């Protein structure tokens, strides 16, 4: 509504200005026209020597009457003292006219003046003798009433016309703002609700215009927000659950110790060993969580350096040989190419260690875990394959989620936190790389990590 009123103001002002300009234009034209007539009459009086030659008085009188009828104006002729010599109405002869227009004409300045208050227009022109002496004045008097009426009529019609235009323009402005601003208001309402925490809110999308595209993009963004929020909640509940399990075990174990009056030392030792392994488990979870938090904060930055992938892998394997030996697992290494890439060695070591450790963990005794290094001119490929239990196709997309485990019971036995692959995934993604699984249940698993040789900040 405000736009409607605001748009009326300039149009209304425009209407007033044009109306005043029109009035002024009519006034000026009329004044010029009368002045011209006065000059013509003065010229003919001067030419005929009517003022000085008394013999021509009759002719003079006729000329004045004729001209007055022709032009529909009253004509007065005054002498150099301002005394009326001739009057087409015959009523003012002998009277003195000392009005400003007459004085100005006797001074040599013809004048035309429209007197709004009297509704009359006066025009004067001086008459000269042969020696250029001002000997008289022609005064034209015409009623302006009729003209004023016409002008007012034109003005009121003009006003109605511009008012009509104003209303039409205002309506157009009003409806177009409704069309353009209406959808924005809807978007704003939904944004407000989302800000208040109602993440399930969506903007209604209809059509294919720019607003619909914005609404669609906004809805997608809100969906993302909602999924981030729900995964955050899921993560918090997972963390609480993961920490609660070892805490409950510690509680049960310590209560058992307290309740037993006289317990053999071996039993104490056994109970404390269990408590100790639960504390280890909690420490592992907390360490992995801290590692993930570090990887989540991109701004914490990677310590990018030239990293020799072959050396790095050999170091990891050296550390893991004892673990593999315990399960009688063959840990094989094959390097098809010397690869030096730009990367953060610490984070990459963590990522590859997790894959090899998993290979050992999920491969039954006597199996094999093999690491192959290869590459082309753009990427380095690290393949970790095992002859273990494998991962079904259905589970493959889920194993990178935090705390996700295929078989929860067995993982508690293996001591896994469910965070290892999430850490590996985050670290590889931070290096702009990718990770792929090839596996079938009970047929072993192969993880292929691709890392770009040149690191570029995305
Ligand atoms: P965890 O600490 O439990 O090993 P991860 O995040 O490393 O957690 O792995 C997630 C799950 O993926 C594991 O619990 C396991 O079920 C499955 N998994 C990971 N690596 C392998 C593998 N090499 N073979 C079979 N299953 C695997």
C-alpha cells in the first residue's frame, strides 16, 4: 500500500506543474496577441494622421469601431496626457486614464498585462508623430473571463486525465510489486522460521522462474542443514553410547571388587586387568575422536611437504609386522613406482595405518595382507588388500561413517572404535584424493586410495 501512495505523489506533483505551465503558456500567448493588435492599430492611426488631423475625425471613429467589431475587443485611444480621445464603447471619452500600462506606453514601452483579479487583459501601444514624438496611446481592453473559464475547463480535464494516469500507473506499480515482492515475503517467512530452529520448513516451489530457482536452492541448502544437524545429534548420541559401555563395565567390575570381602589376589589382578582394558578402550575412542576433530577443522591446516610414499609405507609396515606375526598373517609389500607426493605425512600415515591394521584385524589367522604402491603422472595409488572376511556391497557405502561397524559384537572383541575408516576417509578427502572399496563377503577386501601428486587448495 505504501508503494501505491508513494508512487502517487510524484505523479500528482507532475500534474500540478504541467497544469501551471499550460496556464502560463496561454497567458503569454494571449498577451502577445493583444500587444500585436494594439501595435497594428497604433500603426494605422499613425499612418492616417488621425490624432493630429481633425478633419479625419469621422474616418478615425469608423476605423476604431470597425477594428473593435473585427477583433471583439474594446479600443480606447488616449492623447499624450492620458485623456481618452476615442472609445469604441463611447462611454469614457474625456476621462483621464493614468494606469501603469498607459504611462509605460507614453514612455516608449508597449505593455500587455493580464489582471487575474479583474479578469481583464490590457494591451497598450504608443502612437508617434512624424518627429517620433509620443502623441498618444492605443489601449485594448478585453475580458478574460471567457478565456479563464476555458482555461479552468482545460485544467480540470488535464487534472482528471493525469489523476487517471496516476491511478493506472499506481495500480501497475502495486500489482507488479505484489508479483515481485510477494514471493520474497514468503521466502523471508520461511527463513525466519528456520532461524527459529524449525529446520523442517520448506518454501513452496511453483514454476521455473528465478524465484523458484532460489527457493529450490534454498530448500536444498535447508535439507543439507537438516542432515548435518541430524548427523550431529547421531554423532553425539553415538559418542555417549560408546563411552557408556566401557564405563558401565568399569562400574560393574569395581562394585564386584568392593562387594567381595576376601578375594584371592589372582582375582583382583584379573578384575583390574579388565578395568585396565576398558580404560584403554575409552582412551582409544577419545584419541580417535580428537584426531577426527583435528581433521574436521580444515583451517587447522595440513602440513604439506614432499612425502615419499614408499618410505612412509615401509615405516608403517615395519611397525605392524609384530601384529601380523601374532596372527600368522603374511604382510606383503610391492612397489611398482617410486612416488613422492605433496602431502601431510602424519595424516597420511594415520590413514594408511588404519587400512593395514584393519586388513590384519579382519583377516583370519594364516591369511595375507598386501600393500601395493603405484601411480601415473598425476596420481599415486595405494592399494591395501586382504584375504579376510570382506565387506558386503550393501555395507561398503556405510563403513566410512563414524562409529559404523559391520558386526558390533566382533568389533568389541577386536578393540575397534568404529572411527578408523572415518579418519582415513577425512584425511584422504583433505588431500583432494578419493578412496574405493572392492570386496565381497568372505572373499577379502581391497581398499584403493588415490592421492594427487600435486596438492592444490580447494
Ligand atoms: P573399527 O575400529 O571398528 O575397525 P573402522 O572404521 O576402521 O572401525 O571400520 C569400520 C567397520 O568396517 C569395521 O567395524 C568393520 O566391520 C569394517 N571393516 C573395515 N575394514 C575392513 C576389512 N579390511 N575387512 C572387512 N571389514 C572391514
